[in-house]
C-alpha cells in the first residue's frame, strides 16, 4: 500500500491518502518474479519481454532441423485463436 500525504485545504497539516496496488502493478511484479527465478520455460514466448512470433518460429525450425539430422520425426500442432466479434 502506498500512502501519500496531501496538504489540507486550510493549510494546517496533512491528510494521508492510501492507495492500493493496481492490477497493472501486480502483473508487473508477477512478471518480474517469474522472470527473475526462471520459472517459465525458455520456449515460452507469449506475453514475455523481448520475445515474439519470430522467436517461436526459429525455435520450431531449429527443433525440426535437429531431429531431421538425427533421423527422427517431429510432430507439431498449431492452433490459431481469433477473438469473436
């Protein structure tokens, strides 16, 4: 909780105003916690800083190439979810 002191309208003293942590701040702290402790796997790209669809594509291409060289098979399933309007 954050407490801010505001000068009273009469100019005599201050009144404390308490604010609770916003949902955005909670998400920022959760994200920091997960990233700092490497809880998420390195292949998790969604909703992470400095990661994009290109990173996911490179990961799957490298995986397929490595398995192809070893004579193994790669199976992948892709799901495209579009919001309903």
